[in-house]
């Protein structure tokens, strides 16, 4: 995969329970970050494993020279904010509410969940992004949870 550069999307970003429309490019500039994506806030694997894994391993990941950790979902900012704040220490993870799936489509990570009455969502993924350049991309096969987990990413940094 050729390293992809982040385009300048303006989306709601949730930090410590506060949401504001922010330029993604400006948010990621001069930072090494982990961006992981989930099919939906409050859904089983996302809520029981994916997000809790990043909260649990937050300090270990930061100790590997990661500046911030972001979670993206095709949900609105209110749902993302409520989901993040429903966790003890959930404020450590920054949320990206990709409600219109613009970022998801840009990375070709759209997933058709219409048979489950969930519409179009994001595939489960994780990326390591350095100064707006995607350095590594880990995309799950449908129904799997392995290569985008915090445990797996910690090994790959």
C-alpha cells in the first residue's frame, strides 16, 4: 500500500466530552496517532472489546511515542460523545463522528450493514498515522476482530 495522505475533512471531534467541528488535517498535524474505526457505537464487539482494549492499553501505546488515540465511527457526534463518556477513562480516547461517512468512503472502508438494519457503516480497522500520512493500515475481514485490536497494534508499533 502506498502511504496515503489525510484529506482535509471537517468533522465533529470529541475531546473529553466536548464536541467541535475540526479540520482533521489540522488535528493530526505534527502528531503520531492511532486511528481505529468501529462499525458502531454501543454495538457488542465495539463496546465490549474494541474501545475497552484501547482504553486499557492507552498508557502502553502512549509510551510507544503515540501522541493521541482516535476512534472513528459512522455515528453522529451525540452518539459518539455518549458512548465515549459511558466508560470510566473513556475521555482518554478522542472520538471522530463520521456521520456522513466521508472519511470512511475516502479510505474505501464502507461496509454494507443493511441486512442487519444498520445502514452503511465503517469496516473495523486501525491505522498508524504520522503527520497526516498513513504509515500502516490494518483492516479486518467482515465479522473478525484481530488486526485492529489494541493488543495487536501495540505489537506492531
